[in-house]
C-alpha cells in the first residue's frame, strides 16, 4: 500500500514556522512509520520566482531588528478577513504560477504552517480542479491573523482555545477547528532529568542557579546587551547563551572574559537539554520558544516581542503565572536577583504554573489530526474554474 504523502509548507520568516513544520513531520513518522511520507518544503524558496523567493524573509528580519514597529502596523492593518482576502487577490497574478506548482506536486495532502500559502493554494486548487486535502496549522500561539483563515480549508489546527476563538471571528467554521497545542519537537515530551545532572554534563556547576538567555533562532533583539549586563551584574549565577544564527554575536560573546561560568552556543538543536539545565529562561516572546519553555517547566522573563503578533504571548505567560515581561537589562537583573535570592519558592510556583499550561504532546495531537483529515478526505477532481476578468488580467501580465 502506498504511503500517504504530506507536504508541509513553511517559509523562513523567523524560525517558528519551520520548527512547527519539522515537529509535525517528526510526529507523523513517529506515529505512522512507513504508512506516511512527510516532506517539509520552503514554499517561497522552492516555488516563488526571484526576488519574491527571498523578499519576505529578508524584510521580516530587517523589521524585527529595527524594532518591528512597521511590521506590527502592517500586521494590524491587514488583520481583517475582507482586507486580507483583498490583499491576496491583488497579489494573485504574481503568485499564481508558484501556487499552481505547489498544488501540482505528487502529494496526497498539504499542511500549511505559514499564512502566506493558505489563500493562494486553495485558490490554485480551485482553478486546476485538483482538490487535495488541505490543513492549516497555525504557528502563532495566541494571535491568528486573518491571512490564516480561508474558510475553504479542510481543517484548521489551533494552538490554544484563544486562537480557536480568533479563527472563528475571522470566518473559519467552528466545526473545522481543532485545538491541538503548538507543535514542538518530541524531545520536549520526554521526562525532565534532575537539573544538576544535566548541568554537570554541560560542564557547569551542578548546584549553581542557571539562567538560559536566547534571542530566537536568528539571535535577534538586544540579546548581546542583556547577556553582558547579566554576566557582569554580580549575581551568583551561571549562564547558558544561545546566539542562534547570529555568528557575529556568538564570536563576540566567546571573546569576553566572563566573571561567572558561561556556555555560549550558536544555532543548536540541543534546546531541550539546555532548557532542562536552566532555572530561568530570558528570551523574546516567540511562540515556539514560549511553548518549549512551558514544556520544560521553565519560568520565563520575556525580554521583548514583535508588536501585535507576539504581544498576546506575553499576556498569556503573565496570566498563566509562568512568566513576566522585562525589556530593560536593569529590570531583568532585578527580577533575577529577586527570584534567586527567594530560596527557590517563586521559581517553584512558576514552574508548576508552566507545567499546568504546557502541551508537550502537541505535535502528536496535530499529527493525528492531519493524518485523519488526509485519510478521510478523498482527492476531488473537478473542471477547472476560470474567472474571465482574472484570466484576461493574467494574460495581460504574462503570468
């Protein structure tokens, strides 16, 4: 029997979309073995023509490095079902060829973990008449932008009850929505080891309070400033720092003569282990990082967020009791001092709160939902749909 073939569409606009896609692909193979094939595909790099193949990810990185204000304003302006659909309609002649290539791939189902592919892929299938099972996997923790919410999707997988409500508000029928949690790697579903043992393996002092500092997969934000401030604060701690793909920052931090034990990493797949070793996480409020921290029972100081898109992640962490917001280095140091000098009482309470909010099996739940939709939704072949005015515009533009 031929395996069910899944294409998981992502784009490198930050690390979260790719991480979610990889987690679902890993869980599909873990659950169903040779009964499935799961391929993670960068839909922009793989199918879009230049310069569109590189435009979005470079623009996103620049916006975040500049503070994200322009990105946040654009995000809010387009977060309306009618405006989002109008935007997609206006770009359809430019993305049509890429969308058609995607839906013509030899797969049995498509899982989109990026909002840019939802409307174009569903429209492309309507135009070709080849209707594959299509699953929308929202890769933001709380916020659900209207671009995710084409009601024609077969199923929308929401990370939280909050995101389910937002998807309904944007027009997705409630019966098409399942709350699965935000998929994270299966390593996060494993049991926690005693922290002193993990620290010893990393070459750190087993009993010393340990702070993990991260800036997302790209090492963004003012991570370097925070690391230096904490490292020279005089606190009786040790640090683990993940600079991500920011090679310049990694090199700079390795050249510092630190007064406390420090371990510096670049981009690494060892985040489950590093979080297991830490007592506190300091990081921006990226959805994947937040979900991973909850799964490791890790109290979190949120050092920043992308306006609009990640603001509600901060609120969520504060309301669950698992995190606080502190964007200035002096505030981060003051909070660390309070938590560490408290004798562990505050950290124990916050760890319990994180554990209660965690969904470490989210990838497995998402994989089961994805498999069920693909298995139970047959491929439909219908006559291609052509809109006369749009067809004329496409011919005029040569697309």
